[in-house]
C-alpha cells in the first residue's frame, strides 16, 4: 500500500475529502431511495413515465433507487481515482 506524500497533503485531508464524498453520495442515495420512494411517492405518482404508463413514485420505489445506487458507485470510483491522483497514491 502506498503512503500519502506529506508535501502534497496529509492523511487527514485525504480522509476528510473521502468522508465528504461518501457523505454527499450517501445523501443523494438517501433522498432518492427514502425521499422519492417513500416520502414523496404520492406527489411523484401524479406523474407517469412516458411510453410505459408507470407512476414515477412507484418506479423510484422499485427500480429508480437501484439505478441511482449503481450510478453512484461509478461516480465514487471516479472521484476516488481523482483523489488518489491528487495525493500521489494512484494505482498503476
């Protein structure tokens, strides 16, 4: 495992940014899965997905939160690769 270079930033800053990324991404997932799928489902069910007839709240509760979670995994990988590059600990 590579050590973080002190001149380019310390371990504390690396982990602080990592935790900020996690907090932001988990907040998005929470809003989509719990907010859209449970709290705001009645409001979203007034909207139908064009071409399918499915209610938008139902879609978020059943599939939307899963799609968003998978997308957030790819966003996290990209953010972490960039963070590793910034701190000189990127894998080859």
